[in-house]
C-alpha cells in the first residue's frame, strides 16, 4: 500500500500516518520526494486498508499494490484449472461449446434441439428454467418443470446441463438437475447466492456483471472458491458502455488478461455480448482466436417465435456453420473443437 | 411499436411481418417511405414484443414507442407519492435527511451518533447490519445484532431506521426492526428480493444499479409496486462511467427526469455518488437544488477508524455545516429542511 | 513514480530497474514487501516516465504519484484566477451567465435576443458563427458574417461575445470580433488549436471533451497556459456514458473537484449537458449550488425553428424564470448573480 | 422520422405537428394508437430534422428511421471498397499489416526496422512524425524531418508510409511524403482536417474517436468521401469505458457490424486498443478471425527506450511470432496474409 501525502501535509500529519500504519499491523517506510512525501506500508495488503488510510489528515490518495483476490490468482495456483461437469470439460486443449435456447419452452423442444446440438458438436446444453427478467411482466421460466425437461434432454443426449440459479434457496433444487450452476450477470455480486453455490460444490459458470471490473469479477469468483468449490468458470458476456449498435460491448481482451491473472477457465458468450444474431458467428470465431476455453451460445429452431431473446438467437443451421468455422480457427491456434 | 424493414426487404417479407403482427394481437399499419417501408404495430405494447419482431426476415430494427413500466409511471398516477415510515416522510415539501454510519459497529456508537444526528436535523438513521462487500474478506456486518442496535437507537431518538436487506429470506427478520428496507445497487435486479420486499409491505429505498438505465430502474420499482407495496423511494447513488477521480459519477439530471416520468419520490446519495468526503457537501447542496426529496449521507464520528467506507464519510461537525447550507438552498427552491 | 515488480521478478530484473531509474535521472528506493518488491523513483515526475518504465522486464505496473499538469494546478498558484473579458468576469463572487442561440442566424435575431438577455441578467452572449457539425450535411454557420452580427449585438448591449473557433488559422479572424474564444468539446485535444488560442492571448472557454478525464482536461488547459495565456475557463458540458435518456451525463462533482485541484474558474453548460430544454433550469440551479462560477445556456425565441439544437434550447421567458430561481440559489451559497 | 406525441397531447398539438411536418417538406401520416398518437413523417430524412421536430409542443420524442450517412453506406454502394496506396492494399482477400514505431526517432532506426518488418510480412510502415500528445511537455515528434526519414525507409523497402496529419495546413506537406494520411482518434471530429484530407485525394486511415458511436464514425468518413476522396479506411482502435485493466476497450464486433453497414475496409489497432504489449498478439488474432481487413501494430526494437508508447509496443521477434500465428488464423477464415 502506498500512501501519497498532500504537498502541504505537515510533519505531524506524516508522523500520525506512520503511527496509524503501525497500528494497522504494517511496516511504514517514508520516502521524501521532491514535491511530496510518500509512505509505503509494507505487509499483508488486506481488503479495507485503503478505506482505513484514506480519511486520515493530510492524505491525498492511497494506491494499493496487490490484487485483492487470492484463490483466483495465478500467483497462488500456477497450474490451470480444468472444470469437469458430466461430459463437459472446460479449460483443456478442447474448446467446449455450450448451446441451447434462452428459455426451456417444452420437453419436446429441448430434447429435439439437444439431439441436433449434440450431433453438431456441442458438449453442454444451456437453457433457462428460472429467468431473471428486467420486467415483472415478462415470461419468468418454467421453473422446476423446466429443470426436468433439461434432465430429460440430458438422458437422451448425455449433454451436460448448464442452467441459471437465481436465489440461494433454489440452489439445492437446481443442483438436483444441473451439471453446472450458472450465476447471471445481474447476480454477480449477490453474495448470498455466491456462497450458496460455493457450498453446493457443483461447478459454476459465473457471468461477469455488466459493469464489473476484472478485480470485482475475480472477487466474485473468490466468494465461491473460498467456500471450497474449485469448479469456477469465468464467463465474459459483454459490458455496458455508451455503444448502442450492439446490446453490450464484448471486450475480448478479457480472455488473455484473465488467463494471465487467474488459473480459472474463460468462457465467452457472443449472444448476450452482441445481442444480434448475425454478429454471433464472427465474434465466436474471434473469441476462439483470443484463446477462449469455451463458448456459450443461444440456439433456437424458430427464433421468431422463441419465448425470449429471439434477436440474438441463431438457428441450428447457423450453428452448424459457425461450428465448422470455429473449428478451423481453433486448429489455427493449436486447440481442438 | 415501429418495425423498420430493410431497404431491400421483399414484399413477401412485408406481408409476412403484417401477418406476424396480427398474430401477436396488434393492428399493423404499413407506411411506404421513399427509402424503406415501416410498419406501425398499434395496440398494447407489452414486454417481449421487440424480441418477437426483430428476428423476422427483412427486419432492420424495431423501435418501441411506450415506456415499459406502468405502475411507476406518472401517466398512470398523476399525484406524487409521499412515502411515510415512522417519523420519516419523503416526497412532500420537506427535504428529508437520512444519515448514519456505513456499518453499525456497536450499540454505544449508534445510539450516541443517532442523538447527534437527530439534534442536527436528520429524520432517518441509516446503518448497515448486513453489508454486501465486494470481497469475501471484508467485514460483513453484525447481522441481527446490528439490527437490534439500530432499534435501540430508534427507541432513544425516534429516528426511522433505514437498513439494507440482502436476501429474500432475510426480509421478515429485517422487517421486524427496520422502518425502511434498503435494496442496494448490486441487488437492484435481484428479482426474488424485489418481490419479497414488495410482499412485505414495508417501505423500500431502492438504489439505482450502478449501470442501470432509467427504464431498468423504474422496472425494478415496478417489481415492488406490482406486489401491492406502494412505498418505493428511488435513490440515485451514482453510476459507473470512465471517470476515475470520483468513485462513481453522480448524474443529478436523474432527479428532475424521474420527477417527470414517475410519481415516486427521489433520494440522492452523495456519499456513494462521489466516494470522497469533501465532495459530499457541495453535491448534497446541488441535489437539493435539483429537487431531491431526500438525502442519504454517511456520517461517522471517527472516519479514520470506521469499519467501512471511511473515505466517503463526513464527521458530525461537517454534517452540521452541510445541514445549515442545504437548508438555505432548500428555501431558495421553495422547500423546507 | 512507484514501480511495482511482478511477484516472480528476479533480482537481476530489480537491479536492471534500479539502473534504468538512475539513467532516467531519478533516485531509486527499493522497498522489499512480503509478496513483491516495489521501487520508488524519486524526482521530477515528468510526462512519459510511465511509458519508459512499464516495458522493462519484470514490471507489473507503474503508478504515478504526481498530477501531470503544473500551471493549471492549485499547488502552483494558490489564489483563484478571475477571467475578465469585456463586461464578463468569471471566477469572482458573482456567478456569470453566458446565454444565446446555438447558431447566429441573422443580425436582427441576435441583436433582439441580446437585448432581452442583457435585460434579464446575462453578462455574456454566446452564438455560433462556425459550427462543428457531426454531419457534413448540417448547417455549418454563417462564418465571418456571423461574427459581424455578434459584434453588432455587442455594440448594442455591451455583452461580451463568446464564440467558438474551430481551426488554428481562424484564430486571428475570430479574435477580431470575440471577447472569449470557445474551444469545443470535439477539439479539446486539437493541440494546434489550443496552442494558437494560447498564442492569441484572448481569454478562452475550454469545453471538456466528451470522454476526457479531469487530468486530460487540465492538460488541455495547460497547452493554453503554457503559451502565456492565463485566461482559461474550464467548462463542464457533460460526458458520454451509457445513459440514453439525456444527451450526455452532466457530472457536477467536476465543479468542486476542479476547484480543489485548479485555480481556474469553472463554467457549467446545462444545455449540452442534458440535451433537453426542460432539464436545463433544474441543472442550472444545481450547478450554482455546486459552486459553478458561470453558466452557459442556449436560448432562442423560437426553438422549434432554430437552425440547430432546438431540443435543448429554452425560450427567453424560461430563461427569465431560470435566472430568478438561480439568483436565489446563488444567494443561498453566498454568491450573487 | 417517427414523431411520438405525449399521452396528453391535444388535438391542436397533433394538428400543429402535421402542419409543421408539411412545412418541412415531408408527408405526415397519423397513427392513432391505444395510448398515444404517433405521426410518421415520410420523405428524405435529412440531418437536423430531429432537432426541428422535438421542440414542438406535445412531442415526447422523435425517432429517426434512416442512417444519417449516405456515401459510406453499403446501401448506396454494394461492392466493397479496396483502398490502394503504394504497395498497400486494404479490403481485398489479403489481410494487410501496417507496422512500425509509435514515433519516428531517427533515419537509422526507421530504415533498419522497416527492413525487418518488410521481411516479416508487413505491407505498410507506420510511424509518427507529428505526435498528438496529451501533455504539452511530451515529445511532439520530428515533424518534416520525421517525414523524410519515413520516405527514406520507403525508398529502401517499398513499404507504404502511413503517418498522422494533425492540422489542415499540414496536409499538403505530409501528402508529399505519405502514402496514407492517418487521422487520429482525437481528431475524428476535426471537420476542417477531414475536409482537407478529403480535398487532398490521398488515401486516409480514419481512427475511431475514443467515444464515437458508429454513426458518428461513419459521418466522419462521410466528410472525407463527400469531398470526392473515396479512399477511406475505418480503424477501430478501442473506446473509452469504465474498464481500467486495459488502456481502452477494444470492441471487435465493430468489424462485422461496419462490414454490414458500410463498403469501406476495416482496420484494427490492437496496440492502442489494449495498451499492453502482451495483449497485442491475441487481440490481433481475434481481429483477423472477426474479419479485419488490416492490422496496424506498434513495433520497436527496444520498447524500454522508445520515445513514446513503450508499454504497448512489441519487439520484432514478437511481431514475427504474431505474424505466423495470424497467418494461420487468416487461412482458417479464408483470407491470406
């Protein structure tokens, strides 16, 4: 931690800060510069220290040195994590593909679609049974019935089920059916939910909050890891910016940056990341080229009549074409798919 | 709803869309322009229609006409809502002030501080018993014990208690002690929580999500109102932008804009909105001048040793001075304080 | 400058950095922490040092300590600057008001409007003769003829003329007519223009770029100050964020923050800052409450038929009402208007 | 243009708007909906109409239907533009690579580096002679001497010279040496400069402004095209968002989106787009996978001692490796490189 004093800080203020740093269990080291004094506080840089140092008199700003996350960090665990859930494996040589409708609509729909997706190379099946909707007047999902439909699709195809859980009290029920618990972007900082998923031990797909920084994203993962659940996949799904021609802005530099800072595998969601069906295939290819460990994509046989998210949903034929193209890109970056 | 067809849309595609609009229960009206055809879909503009219209062949974009919220709208209810909770009244002539520490630390602390705040003009007492923290390693609050401390402070001072509830299952317990249930920015789209607060009937202070649009903010309020709870206060607490000299960017135009679109009262939080103690008083004054119905402010007797958020916390003396200044601004805009 | 080494940096890399810092004319001071080594580089923190230090092997990041601007800083010049230009004075006790149409349309229009504005309390007259327009097909202004119309309005009313200059080669011509050279948001980093305005010695109203940080804003002012022109007014006019209900997001915390960091006066533009006429008066009041030294506002007798920016333009009657309201707020914060 | 009237708009207001639309030369078509009246204004949707319609009484909002750009639009010109400048060709089957230092430092430097880059597959040489710098205290480039050094490098290697021009009055001089005139992000809306580059007829590489929308970006291109210069390359170089782990956020969905809306070729700059050397190669690969027509990359033999932008600069060895990797990705998407 580096404490920068104001240019007109008095020596009493510097002395006070030195003492305050010692009381916090750190070792102060004063550096007298040409224009101001800086005090390094050496020791474990625990969360809350900035807040404890900044209000002191004469302080201009406090600069943290260390990343605030630990278990998610590649400094703590150098070997890369591979998350395994049923037939799905994310983080290894093979780029995994999780595909399916936004919402599970009927057993017939999901089983038929799952067969097609499986045959064209998907290894996971996504589908919402509990739907977080911006409006209370939107379709909210089939809930437990939807989970049973997903389980039927898995029985038919062996695809691993990836589905969202929206509340801590639903975790046990959703865990009965799902191979992977998805935590949605809106819930990335729903700490009760993160802890419940952590306690469940079921692998998690954690979506980045739409305005989360990378540190906040990894701290959210930390909540799950800290409960002893090592199976966390980080999913970039686009962030909110001033851009209005796409639903969100999909920043793929997240992929190599997360690979550098963390050992956890990285998934990319080009469907939510763009909000436009025709931008999904090129961004899927770009994600693979950037090093993504998996893709998660919305597919529906009839997007015009899908219960939700039709605008960003591709058809099975578009999915096949996308898979063929992505496979070639994967090989070009020494991955398989 | 306005459907804009592509410039090269075929007449078959236009016909298909006309039929699709009819099937959705709306009345199509075709407008042939010089460069493209536009189809107005007249009727109730329910949520999900954009998603149902956009994937159709030949469609360039779909423009909604109506606001997606209803009960929160000033079109539905013209008279302004005044929320009453204990001694706190928000939305009338008087600008209310909710003040207190970020976290409740001890009964002694909160009772002593409440007395001071009451005496200097606050009408509500804020204080976190359950703390949503970005890091799992931060202080998470005293939980129910903290609520009891707040209740003790109310018993002493009569100040209404405003405190955060973080999970649906906590709503009954928090409601036993609190006059107002605060829903934090991170939980603005935690729909289970919104519904639970709606069902409780306890007045709610709903914080704007840090990247929420105004439509999303009012739709979150709609979740609470839709459960029959009319007591919703909308709290602007700053949004995430590229600015880095303040913790968030506090957009005060939210105040008059919400007053135009909604009948709900508007609260401003200059503490989180700036993240810097010395910017709190000028932004509090600006909020009052912009028409805010209440302020919510972090105050602590010793910010340097506060359990959380010290950087943005003012002292009781700074609070007194701010109150005196705000009172004069309130009078200048024909309010009292 | 603080150089943070990676956790696995070798001692050779630390030694290399120590030497590199010395070669750059700074004094290195090594701080060995529990998890990584940090090297303070003591000395003048000139621009470009971060770029020179960051690429070295073993470096994780470089944290600057000092603000990059000098002449604009309140550390260099503690007394506040008052900019005087004709009858306009910005930075003193009195809150100045610069008002007028977006574009100068005719001499008759501008003279008649100037008389009204003067009578209702404006001290400066704004009006575009050269218009930067997003589209090449928009009205681009009357150019030098427009300047002559402005001069005629000044001759009639004594109002100081504030008008935009868009290119370095226009500076001499615009200076013949204008009391204040306005540099538009799109040109905030047009360095040739900044230098030409600096060389002219004519007072400048520098608008914040729509995605400029405060450091970038003050560095743009520095370009003007560095040429020996002390008369710089900083104008907050809204920034680009994800918000879409207003044209821009107007962050009023800029006002007290700039007052703390710089001695230059601060102007607020609620017209561009909101893009909506009915939000202009409340945000004008809020700006005054936040401590603004001046307002700049778009006024037109017939916004529906204005040559540009009608949506954000108020009428003379709305202006009168706004002035009366702002005057009361100014008094409440110990200013006059 | 669609004019949405307020829910309480009177029939007089609707009549007034119908007349106003007719006076503007458009044909009004009134659509009476269940909750409000909407008026379609059929005809050429010229710039400025929104501003002319929005201030009228009873109007809630105005929705434009058509894109504001014309010559840049793929609707006007369906076949894709290929820009040719010396040996550089951008927009065809081959993905072009423009590489070089941020600043030209010496003739020896640039000639030696150009030889290496040419040999490793670059077809264009970038290098700044005029440098737009955020601070007036930064190195501002060697100006015309720098241009001569670039010309010497071209004489040796045949690489096309891509270099920035910062002011309209420099266009003739820079055109003497450069094959492509680069317009920097800060100058994307410097209209005098755009027009001067348009008049020069020299191919242009137009960088996206750091907070420009796609419409604004294409309108800036329109300024150049409108002067009869068809040779415009659109360069995505990252936008400003709240993300702080990279210098900018690089939104690659821009590439397929621009390809859909415009016939102009698209270049990606992963150096500025990330600001971090080690993120450049993965984002270069991703850009190629997304369909970029060219890359522009900063390369320097000794980034630690580069005159500017060292942090985001790769070495010739890293460049070679990146080229080999990108070449494979290009083939996987049926391009060559």
